[in-house]
C-alpha cells in the first residue's frame, strides 16, 4: 500500500500512485515530473500492467468431502492481473479487456491538445480501479485569495458493468476539498464510452478538444454558482436543516418505541455535533465565513478529510469515486437551492 501524505495525516489505500506535487499536502506515492507524457505517468504510477481473461473451473463437492471432480464453467472467465494473478472480477465471453495502456493512450490524446497536463495517477481498490488526473488550464479566485482549480478524472475500472469514463471536479486550494461538477451544457456527470470504442479519442482528436471545452464551460458555470453561494448567508435553522438533509439525519419517526427513539436521536445528535465542529474548524474558513459557500465546503471537507477515520483508504476511494462523491454533489446542489431561494 502507498501512503499519501496530506495536511491532515496520511491516507492508506492506494495500491500505487504518482503525483506532480512535491509538497506534503498532495504528494501521492512517486513523484510525477512536470509535463509528463501518458506513458511516463503510467510507469510512475505503477499501473503499467495488463489484465487477461482466464478460464474458470469449479471443484465439485458432495457433502463435506471433495470428490476430486473439476468442471469447466462455460461462458465465464476470471479477469486476472497478469503480474500477480490477482482476480479482479468474473466476466462473460464477450467482455473485452481494456488495458491501462489503452486508457493512457486516451489520456495522452487530451494531453496533446495542450489544454491539460498530467497531474496524478494511481489505482484504488487493490488495483481494480486505475485512474489518471489531468489539470485543466483554468482556475478562479474570489473572496480575496480563495483559489479553485479545474481537473479531469479518467477512470478505467477492471470490473464488469463499468466502462472507461471522464469526469470533472474542482479543487479548493486551501483545504484540498474536491467538488464534482457537470460537463457541458447539459451538466452530464461523466463522459463514458464502451470498451469497443477504444480508438475514438485517438482517431478523432476533435473529441478530446470537445470534452475539454465542455469541461471548461462547466467549470465557468461552477464559478458563477460559487459566487452565488458566497453571496448568501443561512440562518441557524436553515444551516441545521441543510446539514440534516445532506446527511439524512432524521429524528426517530412517531410511534418508535421510547428506548429505541432515544438511541436513534442521541446517535443522530452526536453526528450533527461532529458536523458543526467541522463547520467551525475547517481550513479556509476565513473565505466566505457564514455563507452557503462555507456550508457547502463543510460537506466536501468532511467527506474528503474527516469521515471514516481509521479507514483512510476507503475514504479516499469513496470521496473520489463512490458514495462520498455523490454526497458532495448533493451538498453543493442543495446549498445552491437554499442560496437562490
């Protein structure tokens, strides 16, 4: 496992990784040189391995004893990493492995536009979820020195039912909080394509330019939304309602037995108190203190740096790719609703 140094400690969960930054806030695994190509990124991040489909056989058991009979499992294959025979998933006969090198080639098509640069790469979930990060040549600063930068996240999951995708997020410098945002006019969450379309970005460079342009458009829309958030201040009751909605903190419904209701309400009150502590202690609090921008950043700060202490690897993955990412999107959208109302 790779330790990821941050301003709050270390995450343990990336199987391998590399990052452009050399400071203690953002260093992930190996050092990635500025201006790195996709191939260099692949090598530095330690994800220059391949996967293959291997036949599956099953041992037949009668009762508790092994009969010694093995049978082939028709139409099913183990998706295996070739370097150490680690099984990532079980796939069908028509499933086509999409190699990390193929994903890097798509990543390279974006880099060659000159509008983004390689920023980080690695793999979570014991290697099952390789990713690349590119930095967009776009940022905005408001409220004095509150710097926000745009990024593209490329994922290549070795898991049945998932395909290569490109999504976007903004990172706030002061606390390294990350907020996903939609790409393009229709605010699509992610641009996905089927494994069989592996040559689309390489054979048609205009597609990469289009995705980048739509990402910049989404980032500019995000800037406008951030300014709306910074211009509105919630009342104490609104703030409480907001946090309870984001974390689904509800009091025990009427009719719940008294002892159980007391247990539920006390547990939820403890969660709420921890949220308020994070709200008042997060880095960068001086920028937009007491506004909806402050409130929305509380959610991203908790997801990215506080939730799941003791299992930092899980937190890193969920904040980037899973339920935490969805919570951050929900928090930002809900804060925007409140601010506009």
